[in-house]
């Protein structure tokens, strides 16, 4: 099991909390030799697990809740960090 230690106070600013989670998940992925971009799947899986663990929504509502949350998170990330559009893949 991995142990993550936060030294000092946990960040109260939402942007700093996002960066702390990002750094932890990136370190986990790199620690097992995986591409840090795989953190997307790790975080989505963790979000789905937390939703099913802590909410009492029926499965069809849980999916709607997760989809809505992902939309809100995308908007928040754009506001926090200014997302850039992905470049087109020239491989066809």
C-alpha cells in the first residue's frame, strides 16, 4: 500500500488542492513506471469508487452525477489553469 504524507497543513485553496492531488497521482504513476498521463484513469476510477462509496444514489443517477461532475471539473480546470486545445494527430 502506498502512503502519502502531506507535510504541513493541507492546502485550503482549491487550486492548490488540485495541484497536490495531481502531484501525488503523477508520483504514483511514475513510481510504477507508467506514463503520468495514465493518472487520468487512476483519478476517474478513484472518483467513481468514491462516488459509489459515499453516495447512496442508484447506479443510473450515479453515472449522471459523475458525468456532471466531470463537466464541472473541466470548467474549473480551465478557470484555474487555462486549458489548451489538443493538437490534431497527423497519423490519420
